[in-house]
C-alpha cells in the first residue's frame, strides 16, 4: 500500500483537448531572445540619441548664482563690508567666547 502511494501519477493529457502546435527553434529564439534584446537596444539607442545629436559641450566656469547667506543682515550680503571694527568689538562685549568674560 505504501509503495503504491509513493509511485508517480500516471495521468496524461485528456484526449478531448486540442494538441498544441509544434514550436520551431526560430520561433522560440524570436520570442524569448531576439525580441527582448532588440527592444532593449532600441530603448538604449533612443536614450543616447539626444546626447549624440546635441552640439553642446561641457561648459565649465564655476557657480553663476548669487551668494546666499542664511541668517544674513536685512540689508543683504553687501552689508557685511560696511561694518567697522569698532562695531564688531561693541557687539561682542559681554557675549563670552574665547575671551572667557561671561
């Protein structure tokens, strides 16, 4: 009883079912290899084509934007140049720092 239940099933395709057509090697390669590889090549070509067609080269030269100073004086970045050393000294009185005068 144990040996009979361990044997593989002997089922076959029902006779009422239609037999699938034979697939040639060329058809197999076309569907599973040639079409996916061809599609990948077309997508790669379409993604590279704009850079190949463009005539722009690298344009170096550094940053061309305006300077940004977060927490800057309300008069802007140029206001830092108008501060005198006396104003700086007066603003740092009693503020501690490296002078250790807390």
